């Protein structure tokens, strides 16, 4: 599973550190479903990629894009999963004392990977 976090230059480092620490836990909790080995999600199975946005980019201050494997038990409950992730990270972002706009996108797909 891959997670991209695209953030504007105005986002504080401590917010990004908090996201790096907590996002794997939150996403694993929200996306894990009963249904056998393929539906079990561990935080070390996630790759986080943080990228600072370009001045030409538009959108929220923090954009979280989750690419997850299309597993039927998971996708059958997908309607509220992006909103649940957003609800869980909103207090984390708000704790910084600054206000940032945040959006979450969740993409399910068939994923094949190889590593060496």
C-alpha cells in the first residue's frame, strides 16, 4: 500500500512529523477487514511519500492519497473510509494550533509488486 502526502510550504514540520507517525496506524485501522490474509494490513506494509507542492499546484494544504489493493471485503465498505480517515487525522492536524485544509482520496486497484 502506498500513501502520498502532498503538502503546501505553509504546513509546519511538526504536523508532517505527526502525520508520518500516525497515518500508518490510522489507515491500517480503517482499511483492515476480516477476510483472510490478503485483507490484514500492517503499518510496515505502507510506504509513505511526502512531497512539497509546487506554487502552481492547487488544492488543499494537505492532500492525502491512499492507493490500496482492491479486496472485496474492503471495497464493499469503502463509501465512508476516506471520511473516516479524514475524521481521525483532523484532530491531529488541529492540535498544531494552525488551520490547514485537508483532503483524503482513496483509490482501490489491483496491485502487483516485486521487490529485490
